[in-house]
């Protein structure tokens, strides 16, 4: 007994000191931190003491609940909810059509400018009283308005002069989950899939609701539940019933559900002998499947398809084209306003041309041939979500086809969930790249938001980094990537700087000293990872399969373009992939203004140097260093930058809780260790060709090249486990 008591006491001491409470982070950027500033608090409390909130739908109910939750938590106040519109003293949340004429008159925002899903938040003076009005044309606009309002309060904006008119610039703002039905997540580093298929449809996990809230809070309005390497079973009644239960939860937050359609499904679950898109039986099968799906989910969004890519079945198996395949599915979904999102991530083992050229070559000739409810989804760069790639030349080259952007939020090639890398910096770089297709200023953002070509449909997808880890994303700062993706899908012209600012205030602290220390660290983190992994345009030199850590020496895989050696081409003569007219001529896929620049190594931006050129080790860089020295110094710089991140993090101890601090501190240690690993392994390997000494300032590697080559990680996360 006595022993037990001692044990209990010891245990509780242990819990309260070293383990702390439940790890922070479940609430994401919706923690609704208590406002500490007394002046602001009083302003809010008075200004929000009574609210009129229009009723009538589940979306409005969700919005009202959220408002209550946020105000309670930030102000410790539950405003009186008045049913009577006229009585409401200080705040009105209602659709514009239902607003009183006298109110409409005093609003200074141009109320006719509210677009679909958009909203106005404005402080007005009505009959001598100040009131905050949140209004929209549709329910989801109100929901978005409420979330924005709460974010403004958290950021400390005063109530007296609110005036925000905002609307999404892109129609489909979606997460793509690469979640398998066995709950593993391809390239997932934050646990297992959120979707508990076994317990659905009866059991609704609170996580589904919180997931929907988080997405709605940043304007995400679509989710693809399943992996693009698809399993046809999700289209069978047993699963559709479960999908319907999720769709039902998400509907209250303005989110539509989409599924991946395995092209061979008519054979696998339909018993047909073929999946040929021109076969009438096949067409009929998909039409009937669509009817069936819409019975379960009346607002089903549509299909996402990976076809004829990395072994996935597709129309080319029957000598048909992407157009045949996509349009067949589009016809089946058209009666229900569903869309087909057809991926352009294709490359073939039968095609010896530069992989970077293949998607463009396969799709551009089909410009204008797809049905109106088809979008072509292209990754941001022509290879595969590398730490840095030039923008995909398809953007701007298909004026008659809606092109949808696919970014990767999960960090397959960016340090999994242990490296702090603020991805909006990467997204911004891509979105602000100039395609020159309609002269200077033809940014990728303009291509995808439709302002250029007046696309009927526009979209942006992010491959999710979410799993069932307590904090959703593994690394607390990876939450910022989910957040930032949503914000950029809403407005592709937002700057990474603004996004970092918003996220930090909502997540950690509004203290300006804290922000001024941490924001620069976030903004530089992407460049740091480029430096310690893939500097000067190097790419795809990751260890094979799991992509964990460096593997530039890998050269024995069956498909040439799976080998890092294919991409860096290092030999005694030099390093890099020649994509100029003397090489693969991939540069010709870009507008003249760009190709002229990048074809010449002297004018090619150095961050893309080895992406486009094969150059001798003693090639002189702009700063006068040899290519070899420059490479080594970049690797070293990356390591130094992570060291700086560690010391910056040390300096913010006073601003956050011990647990919050400790969590990121430990992760940064891993990042530093791995940055050194990348530097040492890559430099030793490339040195075996350059035969040159490491320049001054670059630390000596700890181990031999053989040591780094011997490292194996059979259980690295993110690959589908094989049970056989
Ligand atoms: O980069 C590759 C990934 C695969 C992924 C594929 C794709 C879902 O390594 O895991 O498959 O891209 O985007 O289809």
C-alpha cells in the first residue's frame, strides 16, 4: 500500500513537471487565446455584448457556435443572443438580403460587390449607435465572415473601424488526402488517416468536426478523402455510406467531398472485362455509378484521377487519350454538376525523353479538348515537389483549359514532419513566377485564378499533411503550412510574410517582440532547407522509395528517372542536368523571354543553375567561387541557418509555455542533425567526382561516404506497409 502511494505521488509530480499537460496544438490556429490587453478587452466586451444572428441552416448554426466559442475564450464573455433584429444592440450577422434598408444605407462598403462565398465585416453607425455587421450573400459567406472576424479580434483589431470586404479568388480550394483505406497515409508523417472507416458511418469522431472547422476557418471548401493511388472499393456501397457520413459533417462547414476514381474500377468492382473509355458498357457503368453516388451524397464534388502514371491504370491502356478518359467521367458527373480533376503528373518508363518534359508534351496538344467540368491538375513544378523547382511550363501554355495547381503540404521532400519549413514561401515563389505568356506580369497566380483566361472553373489543391497525431501535423509549425495553403487558395496573391504574421498571432502570441524574432526565422526556413538539401538547382537526390535523407549515389533502380544519378549527372567533368537546346531542350517549353535567360548559364538564376545546366566543377559562379566551392558553401550555409534557427528559438523562451518551447526545440535538434547528414553525405559523394578540397569554412564530414551509403531505413514513415 505504502509503496503504491509513493508511486502515485511520484507519478503525479512527474506528470506535472516534466510531461506537462496534454501536448499543445490540437486547437491549431483556433485556440482563441485570451486577450490580455485590458483596453482592447473592454472595447470588445462592450462592443459585443449582444448579437443578432440569422438562423435557418446548419452552416449558420455552425457559424453561430463558432462565434460563441471564440468570444467566450478570448473575452470570457458570452454575448446575449437577441432574436429580435431591431433590439440587437451591437452586432448583426445576417445575409444581406435580410438586412434592414436603413442599415444598408449607412454601410459604406459597396454591398453589391459581395461575391459568392465572400463577406463584408463593417462597423456602422446606425441610429446613433455603433454596430458591427457581418453580411454575405450565402450562408458559407457568413461562416467565413465569422471566422475572419474572430481572427481580427485575436490579432487585436479595434471594433470601431472595421471594414473588410473579401471573397475567394479561386473556386475549388481543396485538400488532397493520400489516405489509404487501411488508414496508412502515403507520404504522411503525422500518424494514421483521420478517417476511421471501420467505425463509420455510425461513429462521428469529434476530429471530423474540428477538421471541418479548421478548413472552413481558412476557406477550404473541398476535400478528396482518398489516395490518388486509388482503391476502387471506396466506390462500393459499403464505403459510400461511410463517405456520406463524413460529407454530412463537412456540409455544415461548406466543404464538399470528392473521391479518387480508379480508372479500372468497372473491372475491379463492376465485373466488366474492360475499362476502355470508349466502350459503351464502361460508359454506362460510370453513369450508373454517378447516379448511385449522388443518392448517397447529393452534393458530391466529383472525382480526382491519377491515370497512366506510375503504374496506375488509365485510358492509354486501351490506346485512348487523357481526353477520352476525362471526358467519359465528366459526362457521367455532368448531370449533377460534379467535376473531374484529372492529374497531369504523368511520365512513362517507355519514354526516354527528359521526365521534366513529359506532362507538357502529353497535355498541351489537348488544350481546349476537355469538357467544361474537367480541370487539369498540375504539380507546381515539372518534376515532383522538390525543395525548389522552376514553375511547371504547362501554366500559361493551355489557355483553353482550366489548370488547377497542386502543391504538396506534406513534406515528402522537405524533411518530413521533423523539419521546420514554412512552405508558403515556396508557394509564393511559384505563384508569383512570371510565365510571360501574355507578356510581362503573366504570373502563375493569374493563370490559375482565371483572371487571365476567364476560366469557368478555377482550383488549387494541397496534398494534406494531416494525420491523427494529437497536433494534426506532427510538427507544430507544419500547421502553418496547412494554414498558409488555405490562405493562398483563397487569395493566391497573399504574401508569405502576411501569412506568417497571421498564423503566429493566432497560434502562439501577438507579442510584437516574439513575432519579430520568429517571423524571419519562418520566412528563411525554406531557403535553409534548399541549401542543406538541394542547392543551386539540384533535385531528386533523395534516398530511394521513402525519400528520407540523401541518396545521390542511387543509380540502380529499374526506371532511369527514379534514379538520383539521372538528375544530377555528376561525373568528373561536372554536374547538373542539361536542359538547354544542347541537352534535353526542356527550356523550349517556356516562353521565349524565359528560355533565352535560362539557356545561358551566365543569365540563368543561380538557384536553377544545375536544373538547366551541366557545368564543370571549376565553372565560375557570380560571386567568383568555383561551382564546387559554391556548392559546398551552400550546404554549409544551410547547416548554419538551422543553427541560427535553434538559437532564435532559444531566445523566445519567455514568450511561450515550456511545453511549446521544448517540443520545437527537440525537433530543431533533429533538423540540425539531418542538415549535417545531408551536407556531409552529398559533399563526400560529389567530391568523389570533383576531386577538389572542401573550401575554408566548410566543416569536415563526421563519417566516411561508405558509412552514409550504408544507412538503411526500412521503416521510414510515409510508404505503404507491405503485409506480405
Ligand atoms: O512524388 C510521388 C510520390 C508518390 C505519389 C506521386 C503522385 C501518390 O512519391 O508517393 O503518389 O508522387 O503524386 O502521384
